[in-house]
């Protein structure tokens, strides 16, 4: 009986430690249609970006499939000072011709802290990540890098991720998509196999996020199903054995 009590206490301690390490993880296997949570990161900052309609297309598709609860992080609303300063020189010509179009009001330190706390909470509660990004000067936007480097690593460490990239031209933002996969890997966010590339996206996804191209719909469905599989697998296993983070 003493041994059983000891084992029970040990199991309780292990369970407590695991819950502390991943306090906001839910059991996807028990009811994956309602408890799985994904976060969609809108990695663009232009006011009229095509990324908004792509994000709406993704969130509506996920809702229709009934796979996951989904919330978004809008880098435009975060307005981190670091990347605003970084983009300032690139916008100078546009500011001279149309100053109001490229004006961003930085939050106060108190507002920024509240925004970051909200983002940390969303990222911690999420089981998987979807990154929506365009291509800026043939690179992954600085907004994405700064976002991940600003919040604690524990918020996203070991969570699966999918990449969706787009462009108004024929390039589809693939260079940013490839860089996003490498970057997310460095952040310990396992990226699943395919990258959904959307060239000339404005021709088949309207401002309401409605897609008229069946092939694109099928590709997104497959991407979401694969992300759901990885999310379920990794979340379930993390509950049994937390990811090693120290030597």
C-alpha cells in the first residue's frame, strides 16, 4: 500500500509538472473538433494588404471544416517600434507623395505591454500556428521576426506550424514562404510539408475572403487536415512527455 501511495504521489507530481510546463494545452484526442486551437499570424503591415482577404479565406475555411477554434494576431495592430523604425526609410518616397497613407501611430508603453500580454496568452493557448505572409523585398517581413523575438519562447516552442504565402504578381511570395519555413524551424515550430502559395491572389479571392478557385480550396483543405494531424499528435505526446528545453 505504501508503494502504491508512493507511486500515486509520484504520478501526481509528474502530472503537475507537465501541466505547469504546458498549462494551457487541451486534449485534442478527446474532442479535436472543438478543443483544438490555432492562431493565425497576419505577418503584414500595409493597410490595404491582400493578406487580409487571404486570412479571411483561411479562417472561414477552418470554420466550415469544423477542425479548430481559430484566433488571429494582427501585426499591424501591434505596431512594434522596432519594425516601424526599420521600415521608415523604405516608405520615405511614398510618404512624400501621400503622407497619410503610411502613417502609423505607435502605442504608448502601457498599451504596448497590454498588447504583448494578449499575444502571449493567445500564443500560449494555441496548439498550432498558421503564418500568412507576403514578400517584402524578396524577404520574410521583419514583423514576423520581431514578433517571435519579442514574446517568450515558451509561448510557441514545439508547436506545429503551416505557411501560406501570397502576392499580387506571379511570384506568389515563395521566397518569403521558404524563409518562413526555415525561420519557424529555428523557433522550434515544426513546419508541415507543403507551403500554400497564392500567386495573383486578387483574381480569385475577393475582399470578403471568398475563393472562386476549386484547386486552391482543395489545397487549403489538405494543408489544414495535415496541420490538424500534427497538432493532435504533438499535443497528445507533449502531455505524456514534455519537450526537453535544458541540457
